[in-house]
C-alpha cells in the first residue's frame, strides 16, 4: 500500500496536461498522505523489521521511494511518517542483517537454511545502497557490495544463484522450458538472468514424466559444503533450491542497477538528505526475525507450474 500510493503520487505529480477522466483523486498530495499513513502502519505494526526487501516485504523499496516523494513535495508537514522515520526503519532492518552476517563465514546477511535466500541477498544489497545514498554515509556501502557477491559465488558452495552470472551457476533448474529445451550443462541456451531459490533447509525430490534427468549422474557435488542445516542441490527435482521465478528475480535488477550506476540519475534535493541521521540509535529486536516461510506456498507454486 505504501509503495503503490507513492507511485501514484509520482504519476500525478509528473502529469503534464489534462488527466484522463474518471480518476478518483487528481491531487498528488492525497496519495502522498496515504503513503505516509501506510508507512506509519508498517513501522508501528508487529511485522516491522521482521524481514527485509524481497517478494513478501517491499518496505525496503517503499521507504526509499516515499523518502524521495516527500523531498519532491518540499517536505510538507503533518504526514504520519517523516523522512527520519523512514531512514530509521531502513537502518533497523539492515542492522538485523549485519548481526546475521557476523555468524556466517562469508558474511551473508540472511540465513542460508530457509526459503528465498538468494532473493533476500539481492534485496539487502539494494537496501544498503539506498541507505548510503539517502544519508550520504558509508555505513553500509561495503555491505551492499558484499551481499551481492554472496549470491554471485562468494558462499560456501562457490556457486552463483543467478543463471549466466559467473562460471558456476544452476544448470538443472526446476523449470519446464529450461529443462525440456534448454541446455543442461551451463552453455547456451540457458535462462539467463533467472534467480533461483538458493540454499535451503532441504532439497526437494519428485521426478515427473517428461523431465530430462539433470545432472546426468546421480548425486550432489555440492553436498560436501552443506552445513549448519543449509543444503544446496542443483537438480531438476529440487524446487526448494533451484526453482527460478519472476518474483524472486525482481530485486536483482535493482541490485545490478545500483551496482552499475552507483546512484540514481534523478537526485534528491540536498535539503532532504540526512547525513548519518541515526548512527547512534539503538533498536528493539523483532523476535519474528529472521522470517521462516511456510513451505506450502512454494509447493503450491511448483505444483501449478507442473
């Protein structure tokens, strides 16, 4: 809701000329106030800082966009969430990831033994870049680069979890088209750019008629690197580790955009940036972090695809 209202604000604020008939609200401030309302509801709600940017929780992007919108509107008063509130909440989420990274030999900011590990890495990289940009600080700059590298090969398995990136990446995805007509050895044609689930707590099994067996020899070359409940297997049956999806992949586009461009081409008015605004703040930990997803949603998605 926060993100949707913010984008509606931008659309109306940038409108040039007559608007189409039938639009219920033509004043962009209506949507800016709505976005701030939903941001406040999230920040003060039970799920605040229980997750980071991924397909389930887009607050890490919504806060950044709303910060921009408030600056664009010359920081009007009487909004339910201020720019400071948004910065504070971004840092709260990032602090969770930093704490998590200290327990991982490769410094990853999210557990490897749950669903959606790779997409969380991309989302964390994005959030770290956003925070550095908004606060003109280097607090999380290195983390942005580091968390991106974790899903591109700097991990215990030495594998990238984005198809086509790096020398080692998923070749045996749980994906009908890639399995039936794609290559099974990492050479073209491959589903380039697809981000897979990544390591999980288990590797799913279940062979279906028509599947091309992959890898051709049974076994798991990555098994020797599995530890602390984290499992990775590149096998066409394992939707829990190598199923790609559009919603999983979405945050990686933002991650690469930040890594390539460094910062947005459209700058935020200088008066709206908060240099190192809450460096000394302390935060109350949310016991729901890190999130543990019910596997039912993933089984359902995989079954529908079949």
